[in-house]
């Protein structure tokens, strides 16, 4: 309560200054460990150091997921997204957001949040399109197609898998093209289109 009262009495500029000082002091330590990533994320975010906040959020999410702290990972995900959205230039912003969205999949899967996974992958796919990264666009589309299969969205998943194959071919990625073909066969089989599932 005392800490909250002191913080409430400070101006925003003063709080930002203190968080930046805390971030810089912690970052400068020789003994910084992966366990510190969450604290670094919080101080960087409150200090409005957006690129650092997004970068440390990604590391903190990976650490939390490895420890099965999936709800904490998703809290850090939201914090990281808030920071990434304030980064300039746009290409750096989108790159950070894409990395955060892909890292969040492990926590979302562990918690069974399949609707969130689909929404997340759709956003990730839109980002890869904006970045002009055909190979990653195809890879994300394959993940989305497989998730649709797991959720029973076979017609929608078939369309996504077909698109993934087309993008992978344009990118010259034979491995992703083959993965898209497998996803397409899975959906055709689920839809009873056995001739197309060969």
C-alpha cells in the first residue's frame, strides 16, 4: 500500500525515469539470467523503451513456457504486443509482433485456447504478407491449416492448405510445399473426398 501511494504521487515522467534507471541497472549486471527477462520486460515497458520491452518479452515468454507458466507467458505476450505496436519503423514493429505471436502458440496450445490460436495465426499470416516474406507466410498458413483440422474446420482448413501450397511454390520451398500437401490430404480425407486425399 505504501509503495502504491508513493507511485501514485509521482508524475508519469518521474515514474518513466525510475523504470529506465532500473532497467539499465539490471541490464548492466554481469549475472543477468533468463529468469530476469520478465522483470526487464516490465521495467522497459514502464520506461517506454519499446524495442527492449518487446525483445525481453519474447525471452520471458520462452522462459515461462519452458516452466509451464503458460498464463504468465500470455500476460507477457500482451505486454510485448503493447510494446511492439509502438516501435518504429514499421518493418521492425511487424518483425517483433510476428515473433511474439509465434512464441505465444505454445502457451495457447497448452491451455487449449484453440480459437485464440486461430486468431493469432491469422494475424501472423497477415504480418508475413505485409513483410513480403513468402516462405514464412506459407509456413504460418500450414500451421493454420493444421489447427483448423484439429478444430474440425475442414472446408476452411482446405482452402488455407491450398493457399499455403501455392505460396510455398512461389517461394521455392519444397519442404513447406510438401507439408501443405499433407495438410490438404488430411482435410480432403476428413471431408470424405478420398480420391483427392491420395
